[in-house]
């Protein structure tokens, strides 16, 4: 086979073919993995909702979207009832000011606004530091059983009542802000 002459036309043709092939492979991989990834994310969210509720036997109602001033995305409330009475909710909340960007959390709240539990849904925080939030706020800076109505949900370094993750104040601020916003959205939901 004869060697192609090195010309602009041949280089552009070759580069175009390589780009087309790479794009086709990328699209094919996306198409094959989209459904399983979406199913896994939905399953993780459903599990998080059940795990954070104040009573695991509660029935989960239809999700409600609540807008808060200064936030472009709504907060999603999953109301929890037991024997037809509201006992609390799971709130899908977020803050975009984490060290690695957006931090998304599912927060469980009792009817009075007390935090029953939480689960981190999405994070891009620094491994080894900011990634400790899941354990930290259950141990040293335990937020469960506290209410943003009576506790200032910001790090002690900022004049708040919660111990921040050592060497990870930005992540702590984002986490605690997201929890505070979950409380605010739930209170707005109850008062509408």
C-alpha cells in the first residue's frame, strides 16, 4: 500500500476520522451506561430518604418543591406521615460553596425541625479532608437531635455552635448551610 502524502488535506481528513471515531465510541458508552447509572442514583436517593426519616415506618408522600430566596434550584421535600399525620420529612438540599463545588445532602427532620439524620448524596470534596463530613457530623460535631431553631448551624470558628471538620472549614460551612436550608425549606413547607 502506498504511503499517503503528508498534506494539510490528508492531515485534516485523518484528524476528522479519528475525532468521529472517538465521538462515536463516547456516545455509545454513554448510551450503554446512562440507564444503569440513573437507576443506581434513584435507588441511592430512595434509600437515603428512608434512612434519614424520624420513623422508618413512615409513609413517604409526593415530593414538593420549595424555592428559597437567593437559590436558583428548588429544595425537594419528601413529607413523611404516620397514621395520616405529618411526622417530619426528608429534604433534598444543597450548597454550591463547598471546597470542591456543589454539596448535595438528604436531611431528615422531625415535625419540630429537629434533625433525625442525614446522608450525603453528592460531593466533590477533597479526599481525606472534606470527604470526612459523613462521619464527622455524626461523631465529633454531631448534629443529630439538634434543631436550627435553637442551635446556630455554622462552625464555632464563625461564631456558630457546631465543631467544624479539622482543616476543612469550607466544607463544614457548606454542609451546615445546606442543613440550615433544609430546615428553612421544611418550615416554609409546613407554613404554606
